[in-house]
C-alpha cells in the first residue's frame, strides 16, 4: 500500500519561496509519474506540475511556468516542488500524487492531469500573504 506525505507548506510573503516535499512509502515507484496539484477555496483542483519517470519530462501549468520547479530524489523516494517569486494567487492546499501513467506531450497532461494518478497525499497548506 502506497502512502504519500506532503510537507513544507507555510505562510510566505509575496515574492518569497517555499519548497514542498512529498515522500512515498510502502512501495518502489521508480517508474511512476508524479504530479503536484493545488486547490484553492471554492475552486476545483488543478494540475500544477508533472514529472514523468519514464523520460524525465516535466510539465507546468501556465500560471507557474518560470517560477516553480519539480524534481525528484530517487534515493529518498521524495519529490519536490520548488516555488519561487510566489504570488497571493498561489495560495491553496497543495497535493502530490503518483501513478503508472505516461503522458505523450504537454497537451495530453494539461487536459487531464489527474488521469492515472492512483495515489494521493492529504495535502499541505500554502498561504501567500503580506
């Protein structure tokens, strides 16, 4: 049984940075694709970023391109989301997820980023405010 635990959420000022971590336990997920998602109050969950374990491709939502970076430490079974130049609209609960899915290109991920994500963490709160 796979368990995902997110950490690193906090209150940060606009323009600041945070690094979220997602650690997996219970199984080896070397060939799974990883994703970060977020959900703001009253809004639907949206895909933020994706890291394909098959070829290392990374995808980002337009709203975070150039500011967020997804990465992975296989030895620690941990995926990270480095968030820089943060904005108040980044405020949300952030979730990580993983699954045995492969996206052929950015568009295939963008239209349905939750597809194939079998395992989910419980989320960590990120608040961007002065």
